[in-house]
C-alpha cells in the first residue's frame, strides 16, 4: 500500500468530514441568513417542479442505497442475500435512480444557464456544486458499467470494508481495502469525499435543515386593520 493511497483514502476522509462538521457549525453560528437552499422557483417556475422532483427523488434513493449498501457488514446481509445478488440489485436500482437524478440535474443546469433571470441571480458556488454533482453522478453510473466485469460482488465487499473501516476509525484497514479496486471507483469515492469539503460553503447545507424551531416559536398576533 502506497503512502499516496493512505493519504487519499485513509486520511483525507477524516479531513473532509472535519471540514464539513466544523465549517457547517461555523456557518450556522456566524452567518445563519446564508443557510438556505436559495430556491429560484419564484423567479421562474417553468420546468422547475419536474426537474427538481426528478433530481431529489433520484438522489435520495441513491444516497440511501449507498448508506445501506456500504455500511451494512457482509456478515449481516449474507444470511439474507448473496453478494452477487446484492450487487445486481444495487446495479439495477442505482442505475434507475441515478438516471432519474441525472435527467433532473441536467434540466436544472440547463435552466440555470439559459434562463437570464436565474443566471443573473446564480453565484459561482451555485454553478460549481451543480457541475461537481454532475461529475459525481456520471462517475457513479460509469461504475455500474465497470461492475459488469466482476459480478461476484467482490468489489462491493471491498468498498463496504473501506466505508466501515472509516466509520470505525481504522484508516490503515480502509486504505488497504480500497487499494486494489479500479480507478473509476477510487475517483467516485474521492469526489464523494470532496463533496463533504464543499458542503459547508454551498447551498448543500439545506440538506440537514429542518424548521424544528417553528414548533417552539411564539404565535404571531395578526389584527384586522380598523
């Protein structure tokens, strides 16, 4: 195992997560008014609902699949499903929802680039995060094609070992687990970690937002004029 591999896949994940947590806390504490999705639907709602729904439905299922698939130990799911069948299910469902997400994202990017009102109110970070998400989605879909070359589930087990080693604070084991997988998978993992770095500085922060403070807010008194 090279030091470079250890740095990228054993150390960098913790750096990315630290930046995500500390940066998010600092932004929420120091600049709460910027903590928002920055929706542009009020400027022009044409095509927004379809594009947004496709993107959000797709990405929610993709993220849920990654979470369950990577963090469920092989010893747990092997009693219910084989590694080969688990990989096949992941390829089919991931491909379907990944394509939905990709279609929605391309529509959103096209809308942001071609609509003068939306483009005028878009920040550099708005466009940057959309482009990074597009690259990550394309890489994810490409890994499905790469997975057809090894349908025994071996690579999925290695990627699962990497993720589980990261969350159990075993960076050396994590780097060892991912060392032998293909470049396309490593690029997908690296860019995924980079999204954690970008998270506090973009509109992605709205993912973890919930208006729970409304439950304890005082009632607003509205009086009729006159």
